[in-house]
C-alpha cells in the first residue's frame, strides 16, 4: 500500500504519519519524486483497513499496490533507477552496451576484444572468468586468472568490467576486480549467494547489479530491500 501526500504536506505531518504506521507495527519508506511524495507501507496492510488514513493531515490518497513486489514497483517509485558505473549511467537515457567474450581464455585475445568492442561503441566490457557448465568435461573458465585478464583489459581501454559470480567464497575477489557483479539465470534462485551479496551491498555500499530474467529481478530486489530494512 502507498500513501500519496499532498504537495503542501509539512515535515511535521509526514513524521506524524510515519509515527502512526510504526505504532501499528508497520514499516514505512519515504520516496520523494519530481511529481509527488509518497510513503510505502511494508507489512500486513490489512491492519490499515479500519484506519482513517485519508483523514490524516497531509494525506491526499491511499492506494493499494497489486504487484507482489512493493518497494521496487513503478507504483511506489515512478522514476527509473540510474546506476553510475565509473561514469557510465546504466538506466539513463543513453543506451549502455555491455559486450565481450563469453569465456575469457587468453590475455591478448581478451585485451584485443576489449579494444574492438570499445571501438564499436560498447561502454562496459563483459567477460566470463567463471563459467557455469552442465558437463564436468566442459571448460569451466580461468577463474581468478581470467579476472586478472579483465582487469588488464580495463587498464588498457578504460572500460568498466562486468563478470558473473558463481560462489559466495569469491565475493571479496569480485568486489576487488569487477565493477559490476553479474548474477546469471542459474543463480537467481541461489538464495545463499543472493543473501551474501545483499549483505555486502547494503552494509558496505558495494555495487551489485543482478542481471537475469526480468520477472526475477523485481522479486529479488524486493527481498533485499525488505531484509535490509529499507
């Protein structure tokens, strides 16, 4: 549920609404946009059915959110989220292309591809240092060595690096080497990995960008925001 505030709502009125929600055992998330300011209500909103919220000073309307993801829905936040990756605005008005080798294999090839994708207009270098393979006989990636190749390619081209993580034990390594941590479709249900990345993202302000099927992204983002108390 979201509470839409009147344009002239005072800070005191807003604080009063938030305090009332807290008294009812609900969490609130204040979002100030260009067009309006709203309060997102997190918790069992059935508690509010008999509460005269629309009569409270500063409240313009109260609206239900039908989507299962509340805090990351367009109903709660109309404006798009823009992520700054070393000066590249992902989610902004400019199309950001991430391109590179599916699997990182040799340093000279990786650096060469980085120069080519940059010349072709790509803004971010994508490369797989760890490869999730079904067969144990398939190439599994170079691991740490592959990440070092991507770091060298970044040094020579200036392109930020995105690479896929597979294991919680590699989080600190990826935070050191990569600019964006990619979570593949296979790991969108790997909740232990997601929870560990969430802990780093919200406690240390590290950048984590989940990449996967679009219907997974709002659910996982919602999970992280709720667990972090945002």
